[in-house]
C-alpha cells in the first residue's frame, strides 16, 4: 500500500502519513545519479492503489512527472482527498472497468477488504478533471478498439482528448470489465506508446 490522496484509506502507509513525495523525489535523484536517467522524462503508472499513487504524484509533484497511467483507479472526491493539488495539466491515461466492484465506474464509496476507503469520483469525472486542466471542452474522440479476446464478453471503448501543444488525456472504458487488467489489449504496451508520445510531444 501507498499513502495516496485517499483520506480514509486504512492502510498503514496512510495512517502513518508516509512522505511519498520525499521518497519518489529521492528515488528519481538516485536513478539519475546511478543510471543517468533523464529526469525530465519520468513516468508513473500503477494498478488499483498504485493507480491512486500515480494520481498523487501528478496532483502533488507534477513538475517531476511527465505523464501517468492509472489502472482501475478513480480520483477521490473533494471530501475524501487529503492532498494539496497543484492543478497542473499532465498527459493522463485511465483504464477502468464498468463492472468493477472495488473501484466503482459510476463513483461512490470504495471498499477494500470490507473497509471503506471513502468516496471516489466516477471514471468520467476523473477523466474530465484532467481534461479540464488541459483546457479541453466538448466531446472527446471516441474509438472502439478491436475485440481481440473472445474468451470474455468485454470490449474496450477509447475516449481521447488530444491536440498539438496540449497533454493527451485518454480513458479506456472496459465494457463489462472488473478490477483487473483488460484482456483485449496489452496494457503495458499501450501505456508505453502513450508515454513515448508524451515524451516527444503530440505530432498532430
């Protein structure tokens, strides 16, 4: 578990109020000194609680993070959020399932092991928050991705706001998907392509 922005998370990291910003800042510095990484191209991605941690990095230290990916995670609502949000736009990829019983697609109270972690926004509200920071309005570009895995009944609808000189904001709606990685795409390859685009800027 991480100490994310969820005020009511019951994990030890949250209760002890671990300074995650200090940890990740030190980690970036270490990787730069030891491995020579480009500190201007640091990306964060995570699944479930890791997705919430990626949100926290984008919300609280966006000057150190180039883009994030949040998988089966929605933003906490204002009453459940205990982060000071910087309000800076970043490229954000969200991958959520419409039948997720842990991270509710429509928003509401989130339960982990029968413990309430507070209220989260809906997936569309989380998507719209980042789109609004980036200056987008109107309807996103909608695309139905190929149904490559017929072993389940899930499909994926892609919603994207993208424009030159603006960060790309994408939501993958996994229709019928639960609290799991979707099977119709390789999320890691999709995320890698998303981050590469963020690193080099949108071409069109």
